């Protein structure tokens, strides 16, 4: 592959990556844990957009259970963002034939 062609391909890919990044930033991902006791929504920038708690999730005598549910919801949502990002970004570099990509 000649250098000019490779540079053009890289510029195209850079533009596509910027578009995917914007798309990811505005996308929303939701995780639900504890049978719906905790629902968490975050965007593609890992910013939490909302947290919904069922009344049953709030037990003053068992705060640790709520903490565990919140942690599980956050981690599940974070994993969804990461999976979507890898899937979208990984598809951009396929077939370029550039070493190391």
C-alpha cells in the first residue's frame, strides 16, 4: 500500500471515529439489577444520567444491600458502554490492512 493511499484511509477512519464517538456520547445505556430494584442509566461518556430505586430497595436496616445493588448497576452499565464502544470502533479498523490495527 502506498503512503498517500494509507494516509487517505487513515483520515477517513479518523472522521468515522469522531462520528462514532459523538454517537456514543449521546447514546444511553441502562442496567437493571435486583429484579428491577435498581435501574441506572448512563451515557457513552460514563456519566450517570439517572438512578431509579424501588421502594423495596431502601431498607434503613440493610444499607449495604442497596450499596451492593448500586455498585452492580453501575458496573453493568459501564460494561454495556464498553461493549458498544469496542463493537463500533472495532468495525472501523477491519479491512484496512494497516499493521498493528
